[in-house]
C-alpha cells in the first residue's frame, strides 16, 4: 500500500458552553495553528452558521496511526484544561475514502 491509500480524513466537532463560543473558537484555531502535528497533511476549520457554538475541523492525515499518536500527545499535555469551555469532549470521526 502506498501513502495515499493509508490516508485518512478526520472530522473534529466541538460544542461550546453557552457564553463561551468565542473562547472555544479561538482555542480550536490556536491549537491547530500552534502545535506540531507530524503526519498531518492539512486542516480546514469551520463555523456552523446554524449553531454559533459549534465548530468543526476537517483534517487530512498520512495515516490513522499519526492521528492516534497526536491525540495521545494532546491527552498527555493537558487536553482537559484546553477543552474546559466545551459542553462535552471533542467528537472525532475517522474517515477513509470509499473505493
């Protein structure tokens, strides 16, 4: 298998606590732009026009192992503090291209 066939897309969904929408949005954008993510090919972030407290990131990863390693590193470095403004933990969905 080549690197392309191992690639995955990850959908990350977060929901801010009421009154903390801007803080959650800023935290998402800051986390993506400032942390090193070996294996991440790219990321785009989105605001939900129907829900001002919902935010999404769609990320491309070289493989699922790189994403899992990133999530482990994030958990080890205080993810709970970084997500205190959320109603619930971030939801992640790992997608692979249907062939």
